[in-house]
C-alpha cells in the first residue's frame, strides 16, 4: 500500500492538475472564437451557475494552450479554502509544476508571517513571472470560494502587471468583485456567461444522440425550453431518457431549475441497483475519494473498480488526476446524495463522516480530517484533532481556522485540551479582557507543568509566548523580563520564532524600565535569531523597536534614518495599508511630530490607533495616543485634545498601567496651564494634590527609572512656574535631572534645560538663561527637534524672540525663525478683512477644504485642479498667512474666523 505521505501528496497534485477533456466534450465555439480574435487577452472569465460546464471549458482551454506550446498551471478550489495563506501556497505550487523555481521568496515569507501580506507576495510573484520567458496559462477554478478582499485584489494585480505571455483564466459561479469594468474597457478580458454556455436546440440534439437518447422536434423543443440549455439538466435528461422506464415518455413541466435538478437527479439515482445506491450515498460524504477511502466508507474491497464503474456510468463522477487515483462527484450530485443520506439515516451519515475523519487523519490530511469531524458531530474527536495540529496552525499564522473549529467544541470538552484553551486565551486577549486571559494561561501552564525543565517543549513555549505578549500589554514588564531571561538560557533549542518573540518582548520591557544593559543584550540575542527565521515579520518588529529606542535616547536623526529604511524595506512586502505596519506607522509619526512635520500626521495616527492588536506593545499605542493629543493641541483643537487624554487615562486606569496614566495626566494639566487663568490654575493645583502619585509610582519603585515620578515632577515644575515660584522650579528641575539615566532620555534632558532657561530668565539671570537656551537650540537643531519649544508656550517664545536679534550663527538663527513662525506675533497679526483681501477666491476655497481634512489630491478633484496647482495655492497661502505648513495655516485661519 502506498505511504500516507504519498497519498496526501497525490491528492494535492490532483487539485493542481487540469481535468481530462472527455472524448465526447461538446466544444464551446464562442470561447474558441474569442480566443482567436483576442489572443493577447490577459484574463478569461467564465462565470455561470453550477452545471453549465465551466470546468470542462477551462480544461479544453488548458489543452488548447498546451498544444500551442504554453505551460499550464491549474488550481481547483474547495469550500473552506478562503484562507489567504492556503490559497497563495497552493497557487505557487500549481505554477511550480511548470516553473520549478517560481515563488521561492514568497514561499519563505509565507512560512513565518502572522498575517499574509498579499500586496508584497504579488509583487514578488510578478517579478518571478517577468524573469520567465515561457508563456503561461494560470487557471483558478471555482473562484467564488474566495471572499478575502486582499486575495482578490492580489489576483487583479496579477492581471494588471503580469508580463505579456501570461494569461489568467477564472471559473466562478458568480461575477467576482474585481475591476471587470476596467478590463472590459481596456479589452483585456474574454468573458463568457451562462448565456454563452447554454446549449442550443441543435447542440442539445447532438448531445443526446451521443448518449443514446433521441427526441422528435416537438419534444426536443420542449426539453430545450425547460432546461434552458443548462448542460447538467440536458445530461440528466439524457440519462433519464435513455433508461428503459423513460423511453417514449414526455418530460414533465419543471418550472424551476432547482426543482428540475432534484427531480432528474432522483430519477437517475433511483434507476441504480440497490447496492450501487448504497455505495453512492456512502461515497458522497467525501469531497475527494480514492480507492482505499472508498473501501473504508462502503465496507467493500473493490474500491478502485467501484470508482471506475461510477465514472463509466457517467454519474457526475469525474477523475481529478490523469492517473485516476482521485475522484469527486459533481457538486450538485454530491449535495443531492448527502441530503438523501442525512434524511434517511442521520446516524449512518455521522458514522461515515467519523470514518472519513479517521482515514484522513491516518493519511496526514489534518484539515480534511477536521472538517469531517465537524460533520460527524463528535466533539471529542474534533477537539483531539484540532489540539494535535493547533500549534502548527499558530506557527503558520492560521488562527482563523483554529477559532472556527474551536466554535464547534463545547466549552466543557475544550477545557480538556491545552491548544483549545490557548485559542480561548487569544480570544480573550484580543478583546482586551486581559485578567481573564491571564487566569486561563495560569491554568494552562499548570496543566503543562510550571516546573518543566528546559529546554521547554514547543507547546509550553507557545503558551509562554502568549504570556509574554499579554504581560507587555498589561504593563507587567517584570514578568516580560523574567520570562525572557529564562528563554535566553535555552536559546536555539526550541522554536526560533517563539524564542525570539519572547526575548524581544523582554528586551524592550527592560529598556523601557531603565535596565539598559540587560535590555540591549536581550534585543541583540533576539536579533541573532533573524537568520533562522524564514519571514520578515519579526525582523521588522525588531527594527521598529530599535527606532523607538533611538527616539527615547533623543537621537531623532538616527530614528528618522531607521524609519526610512523600514519603510523602504518592508512596505513592498506587507503593502502600505497592511496592519503589520501599524507599529512602524506610529514610530514614524512620533519622529515626525518631534520635528513638527505635521502634514498628514493626524490621518496616519488615526489609522494606526484604530487598529489596536494585542500582539503589539502597548507602549507605542500609548505614545501614539499622546502624540495625537499634542497634534490636536497644536491645531487649536484643545477640546478634542482633552478628550483624547481623558480616554487615554481611562484605558490606562482599567489596565492599571500607571506610567501611561501619569503621562496623560501631566499632558492634560500642561495644556490647562497654558490658559493662564487664575481659576484654571486653582483647578490644576487641586487635581495635582488629589492624585495618588506615590501609590502609582510604587509599582515602578524597583526600576532604575520611575516614569510616574518623572510625570509628577515635570508637572510640579510647570505649576511652580505658573505661580511665579521660579527658584522652587529650579530645585525641582535639579531633582528631576537625577532621575534620568546616562545615555538615555535625551528629549527629557533638553526639556529640563528649556524649562530651566525660562526660570533663570524670570529670576533675572539673563546670561545664564541665554547660554542654556543656546545650548538647547544647538542640540535640537542637530536632531531637528522642534516640538518641546512650542509645547512649553509663550515664555519660550519670548526667550526666542530676544535671542533672535543677538544670534549670529546663520544656521541657528534660521532655526529660531522657523520656531517663531509657529506663533502669530503682534506684528504679524492681521485682521480677517485684510486676509480676505490678500487671499484670492480660489485660495480661500483651498484653505476651507484643507480645514475639512481633505488631502491635496482630494482638493484637486473637488476643485478640478491639477495636483501641482493645489500645492502652488497652498504655498501662496502659507506665505500670506506667514506660516510654515498646512496645520499652522488651518489654525491661523480659525484664529481669523475665516472658516
């Protein structure tokens, strides 16, 4: 008997092989004519309901192309294969039958990514096609199975950018949601629908003659009218008419196509001998059948002969490969037989699915085994099968399948299987119910043995990886670090992806809390695993966290350089809108904000923050939210900024992430202090006094750097300055300097220097204030840092004005003037009436649309202007309003009541 691996492989090959074109195949002249007149068409689409002969027409097309010297790649899809990873792996494998080296880079990438970056995969496949000179027909049959938008968009992109000599052909029961109108307009597509596939009366006559049936013109016309040229209907009628019982009878009226199919199917089925009827019912439960499986389902020993006999009887039973190892029923006939079996004997129906599940399990076809277990209504079997292959699904990123199958298992049974519990943990964590997720994890770890000696098993390591990610989300950084230390001791002895993920979480947590040397060691250890990872997802996350840490050091220039590298290296892989790029988008936004490059920043942050995922560090989401509030504040939207900060405090409080709560609170109080109102100052003081700073800080007391103490101290400095207690502010600044770590916290140091300069100026130490301000400006100009000057308000503006007239360094003077342009000076203040006169009517239209959040492209479409013209108008607006960018222009327009 053939090995299980060989049988599993033969089934895959059958799905990737064009079906044979039968000798009695009825040719499709319209398809042939279209191919002759449009030989360079990029896509052939055959869309019609079941039973119109789509697969046969595609097989004939494949045979024709092969005769013309083309290579042919064929992919037949089945229900349940809407998973992008499965689809693209099978498509690559189908093309490899003709082009052996096709898709190597894409396959490696698929092995190790959390989500499938379809846009990047397609770009890679297109490049591979351009490197081949062999003409290729790629057929995807039953395309209606695919509903994933990214996958359909990827296929559309293949159509658009594949080289000449590559043609795609799709068979589908419905028109796919693809750019069909564009393809028609550009004459790229040969399209056949059900009207093109209907049999004419003469074609119906010819077909029936081939199968032993002959009708007079009147009866033939009636049959043609009732079947409406439907191929399966004509075939069923031919089988029925050829039987002894039906000879000479007229076909009864069948008003609906579905009703006609049921009637004719029942008629054909009931003509079979009783033993063959029983065999057909048993075989119908399987979507793919070979001789050995047929023996298992029917209890016979002549399975292969039985399958060949069914094919010979033309009972909608077709071979899937040229060797005739695998067969399947036509979908209509299979559905009919399954419904009859289920209605006649539900117990037998379930037992047959159980037997099929065991057969597929023994032959290493886990997905099919699990699908049959679902139909067998045996939750114990289903749970055991899913548990056995669950870790492989997790490592492949196919959590969607794991979730779907888990829903078919009762909770009481699922609790007995660790992988199913792990699926529940992810479900809880994804919905941010982290305490419940941690409780389930504790149970799972105890079940697998907390005291397990290293090296840990892959299953145990998977749970620890989930634990580390959740701990990072819950701000339990010590757990992240402790777990990473344990994994570091066994590095390289288990699953590289899981090990690197855990160590990466721990290294990041250590750096954030101030254990810098330890954090860097763990990060370097994680980076050493990159060569052993087939994909780019984890490597990209490492690069992104390194960029974030450079920002923490105050090295904006280096952070910006890393951001550019990440964008260039990974955007082609994942696609610009991929959720995999959420973290880089936030990190890049943080750098852009510090340098006050505000155009489009709000939209990028909104997109990233709207896609929170438990697998990503909460640090970046929190910093991104804080950045959003600051952007809103600079745009003059103080109310929106306060709402954003309130939401951040609420979320942080629920998660007991007090470092983020204190950051948001300090930012809120700083915004309120800009008011300068005595009543507001009193409220800020009251809020400051009633906040339990010490209680929040206690959580981080063991760390070298306490973020809560920093937020408290910074707020205290600002309060002292608001009360004009500048000496006290300087004392607090000195204390805060002692909190900051050497080689770290570069932005915090510059902010303290700036606040100290304000206090010295107010106390009359003018030279000291100016020297400190110049020192801050020099370092800030080097890194392009601008945000801290604007955030600290009008006192800094007054210092900069005074310094501008005395400063002799051209670069520094230009930097100061750029900062001052963010404030509207008294000399620059212009009335709304004057501005109205300065701005043209078109410029006023542009600034109004910009204030509504429209991009330059959208403004151009709205006003029917070229993109360059829109930019020219914006440049003029900036000049007239004396601002530097769109955000400042909108804020200035609001101040002047122009909006």
